[in-house]
C-alpha cells in the first residue's frame, strides 16, 4: 500500500490546478497545516484544497520553488510500475500516429503527465533524463516499464541537464540497461545522422525543430546556406540534402563541427558542406567584413532567456544576432530565425526581427512559421510547455 501524506493549499491557490496546471509553488501551501521541512524529495502527497477536496496526486520537491508536481490530476494514484506503463503506452500511441519511424521524443515531461521525465528514442536505443530528485527516486519502476514496453537494446541515463545542475544534483551519463554506443543513428526527414548521445548537447539531438527543418526544402534548392549555431548539422545537412548548392556551418565547438562533417559524409554531401569554428556574433562580423553573402541564413541559437527577469536583455540578444544574419543575407534571400526560449513570446521574436531589419536597412516579409513537433505536445493548461518558435522571413 502506497503511503500518501496530505498537502493542503491555502485559500484560492487551487484555481490554477483546477484549470489544468500541474505545479504547486511553495508559497501556495497552507503553512499552518504543512511544513515543507517534514517532506523529502519524492514523497507522495494528496494535494487538497482548504476544504479537503482532492486535487490530485503529486510528488514532492520541498527544496524547490515548485515544491510539488502533480502526476495524476483529480485522483489518488501510486507512482508505480502500473502507472508508468499506462503513461508510456499513451505517449507511445501518440508518437506512432505522428511518425512512421521510431525516432522522436517519446516523453515530454508535464505534457505526457510524467513531470520531470524526458525520453528520446533513437530506434532501439533510448536516452532518458530525470530532471529533479523527486522523480529520480522512482527511476527503477519507470525503467522497468520502459524495458517491458519497448524491449530496447540499450538505455542511457543522461543526468547532466541544467535543471539538475540548478538543483545541485549529481551530473553523470550512465548506461543503465544493455548497450548504447557513443553515437547512435537516426533518420529525420529522410536524412541520416549520427547523434553523440553520451557527450552531445541535451540527449545528443534536438527533435523539436523537425517540422520546420522539413519546410526548408523549397527554399534552399540551388542556393547557398549559412547555418549558425549548427551543432552537428541538423539544419545544414538537411539543407544540403534538399538540394542546396553550398552549405556553411558555424559553431563554437570543434567537436560539434566534426559531427557536421561526419553527418555530411554519411549522406554523401561532404563536397557541399564546409565548417567554420568561432563565436557566432564575432565570426558573423568577420564574415560581413569579408564581403560574404548567402541566399539562406539559419539562426537556431541556444536559449538567450533562461529566466523571466532576463527578458529585456534576451530580446536585445535576439535582435543583434538577427541583424547580423540579415547583413549576411542577399536581397530576396530567406532568414530562418529560431528561438527555444520559453519566456520569449512569438510576438517578441517578431518584434526583434523587425528591429533587426530596421537596423540592417531592409524590409522583411514573414512567409512561414514553425513550432515544436507532435512529439513535444503542448499542454493547453501549462503555458510553459510551449517554448519553440521558428520564423521564415524573406528579405525584400
């Protein structure tokens, strides 16, 4: 029998949860009835309103601002193998409808009612992230359910996310089942890649921009392309495969650029692809000074805005990098501007683009827009699950 404690919320703090959100903040609990010091990370609680009515089951993160995370809204349910099996089955059904090959994000945290869990699938290999101490306490039943459902060849546990670092948790990369090679194959939009799952960024690959990368095809054929913040070439290699005449990939990491060329060779595209190492802003300024120009410029930077208080500074950073991109873009060319900053709204990115165009002395026309794919579903009650933007703008 699973032992649940009761976690009472203060008056009015239940409204957001009743509207579908899954987070309980530390200042929302009834401190006269509950003391956070009495809980350990991962303790299971029944979340109750002031009248004692059940709002759902949650696990505790008492040292965090988000002190409890609901995993079973409206019901009392143990966090056990049966629960994980049901959640994983539901997530798998959604992905198998959307994708005909097993390369996708299988679990996207709160949107799949598995808060704190990220699972990326690379065919027979799985990469798992537990992003807080509370959910890590239940790693064994989750991993066992995952093995039973998918019979993978290997499971890699990546414990080096920013969320873990900020929580003071140990960072590691550990094969917890079977065998997982340093690089695993995947296919996206008909293009082959090798993802460095042990040491690469995040889980080794970014599935989220898949749909936007597919949109590149009609815009790049026969054209020159600059892929900035290229990592291992997710955008640039696909542009080359879609018929680009020449692709230049820019990244600060020599290891990432080795991955670009490895993936270019994998697809027989090495003669079309060149790499350049350096800081994106500084190298782009150098390229402008060299008189370089491209028909398509792709900007997919890391999140410039990690916290809401950084919004103003972050918008300025997006404006600056897009201005540099426009100065390298030929008239009639296409700028693809991406953002993975949750706190940056699409309207803010659009405004930063317009400011960049004014400073670069040109006009822009938005011709397409992209968002995260169906393996990163957005929970309509949790705005934080929507983070990805891509704007395709033609320079007039």
